[in-house]
């Protein structure tokens, strides 16, 4: 099937826009890649330090004729998604030794949980942690003793940070090995209803805690389709995972077999293997476009609209909101996974999962097959699924029809004809809305606004019963420079309550919502942000604002708005407490949300 003509136009536009930067990036990677095994160029003293603790692997390392894998791990046992990684390094090392190679833990990176910090002060470090993870990975790999890298990470900012690092060290092959989702627990829609009941005082904290513990109950990622699981989808669509590996549960024979297979495959694509495939050749323009198509087809996390431009820039590629908008317009929404539907990711995987989606989208001409992946050449390999046999993993053609059309539909009969995200632009700036979980009758909202400078102020107003009519709630000074751009997902239960009462409710913010944001229309990532004098800083209570996801507009209709001076607020409190004082330079130098909100200047 030939590639959709509009997708070709978008692809050519990105390639043209990025040409100068991509050329310089590839030249740097090729120059670095010509040096051969990294450790071969170290002095004997350098090497002795690197091998001192490696026991029986010392002699292999010293000869430099077998590959050495560097493991970057985001393991900690406070995150259920990352707790399974405790066992991965030993399995990776065992597999490497069985193939005559070696592996070392190059370093660990921080991994924080937005579920723990949601609505708390610590959330102000969440987005910043992405760039810290990239930097920590860079320090680990700067020892320059590795022929390939394995990245162990799953959740929200961790995978994007690791991809930025992988692109920066793009001259060595890399693979991402996931841990998988926890088995299904309390249904996500039931959990959401319990939260709403707590928000209006119908149940006490004991009942709320019981529901939360029944939902988040074991090792593995949370089962809703938030940023963590959107990341896993993305890595498969971009060819950085093994086919069909994203949603296999932790601590199973299949999970272990896939980890071993991934190590074996990685050794084959090192400069010392059969087919050298540095990750810079995987992370090209078509790879990122495939990732965006996957995001749209599944109604994935809005956070990836921040992360994908940041990741792409590390590889010399410029992606804009226009690209997301145009890809969304041609991509059918084929999956309904909570919060866009009732099913969790385990049920999605059972219905046919990613291999079915990729097969359908390739046949529809909505993906580039002509890409490099960790499996070799062609995304068609990702229409296959792993099968565990007595001889190990084999890959066979995946399902050709969805096993549950309430969860997963073919491209020619989707849930809706366009993707899950909509770009908004107007007199209030530029932002996005996740529309995949919003009913069409709420795509358009025009109402008086209430302006708040913190989410706590919104919560207080809700508890006081202040919202009794149709209202657009504006929460400003929540952008990357103001306070690190925390998620405002803690507002979701109360906004849902107001909407369920029959009110027209919408949220407008220069902050972000969770990857699990649902049925309340939310215009997020508005830039320029309020703290730099963006239009949100001019708004006043009672202004009439129009949020129009049908036509992609966000405007203030009040007379005289343009002549107002931006409001300034005291944000000094944002700089202290829970480590925030350590990250002043990150906030001060953050790019706009439309550019990925990062501190790096790759381009």
C-alpha cells in the first residue's frame, strides 16, 4: 500500500524544515561511530577502572573484540511500573555472557511517579525530571566503554528522557526493554466514580483508599491508557521495542524471554555484530511521524505533544503543533481504552493490540513502512506477535481482525474518522485539546470565565459551591517557566462533577493535564504562558471566552482585551521546598510548551 498523499506532504515538510539540523546531527553521529568499540580508545588505566569489579568478564572486556552493553536503568521499588526492573540487569548480563558478550549497569536515572505527586508540590519537578533523566543518562554513557545501550524505563517523563539520551548517543545501537502493565484490578471507570463521590463528600477517605488500593495493586504500569502506556505504544510504533512486547505482564515467562531476545537482537546490531544499526538511523523523521500516528489512532496522552518535539529535536528534527494537527486530521481513532473507553490496556492487548493497529494503518497508507527498527528494516515486522516455544521466542503474524470491536476497530470502521488531539489557536495563544474522550456536544464552549492562579484556589471555590452556572475555568501561571508545568489532573474529579450536573464546563490553562484526562474539555499547554506576558495574563473574571475544538480556535471576546496590561503575580514561593530550589535554572531556561518545554538547545 502506498503512503497517504497527505502524510507524504507532512513528511516532506518536516524533512525540509529539519534539513540543516538533521544533516549536522547525522554527520556528528557518523564521525563518532567510525571510532569502533568505545573502550578500545581508553588508556590502560582508564580501562582498568572500568573493569575492576567485573570478575570473570574482565578478560573479555580487555580484549575489546566482543560487545559490551551499557544498561541505563530507571529502577526503583516505589514505582510499581519500575519495580520489575530489579531483576532485569542479571538476566541481561546472563544473556550477554551466553553470547560471548558482556553487560554493565552504566548508571541509574531518577524516576518519579506522577500518581504519587499528583496535586502535590513535588509535581512541579515532574516535567523537569525528563531533562534530568537525559542528563543523568549522558553522564552514565560518558564513560565511553559501551558498544550498545539498553534502556529500562516505562513511565511518564522517563521514556522521553531516555529517548533524548539515546538520540544524543545515537552512534551506538539501542533498545528499550519494557516491564509491562500490572494485571487488571478494580475497573478504572469504577475508580473514577469513587473519586467523584469523595469529591462531593458522599464517601469517606477509608472507602476512597480501598478503591485506590484495589486499582493500583501489584508490580507493573497502571492499567489505564495514560502517559506511561502511551509511551509503550510509542516505542513500538517507533521501532525501539520488540514487536508485541509493550503490554506483556511483568514476572512472566514471556516477559523474561522477550528481555533475553532483546539483548540477543541488540548484540546482532552492534558494530561488532552482523548488522550495525546505530539508533540515529532508527530515530529519523518517518519514525517520529509513525509515533504521532500511533498517538492519534489510540487517543493517547497529551503529554506526548510536549515530549515528541523535545525527543525529535535531540535527533535534529523539528516537529510543530501543525504537524500534530494535520496528522490527527487524517488518522482514524481506532482504540477505546480508559479514559476514552471502559477497557484497560490488558483488554486492549487481548483484543489485538498494537500489531493489529500497525497492520491496519500500514494497509491504509497511514504509516511509513520504510523505516529502520531494532528488528531491521521495515515496520511490517511489527504486525507480528511473539510466541514462546520450546526453542524460545518466534514472531508470527498477529490477529487480522479485532477480537472486541468495542475496544479496537479497523481503520475503515473506526470510532471516529480523525485522531484524538486538536490544535487550538486564537487571541489567547496556541494550545491543544484531547478530544478523544470528550463528547462532540462539548467540543464548543462559550461562557464567562473564572480566573485562578493555582489549582488549590479552584478546589477551594468548588468546595464553597461557587460554580453554579456555565463556566470556563482558567488556571494560569502553570507553565514551564512559572512553576515547571505540573499536571492539573487533581481537578478532574470536581470538573467532572460539575459537568455531570448539566453545566457547560471547560478548562483553559498554560499547564498540562494528565495523560489520563477524560471527558471534560480542556484547552491545555497554552503558549505563550502567562508568566512571560502571554494573553492568559490579561484575562479577568467575567470575560467571555470561546473554546472551539471544531474549528480549532481559542479566543477571548471581551472588548478592550488587547489594550490591557498583563497581570503579574508573586511566584517566589514556587522556588522553594521539596527540592524546587535546585531547579531554578531549568525553570528560567525552559522553552515554550509548543517546542517541548525543555532546557536543551539542540536546534
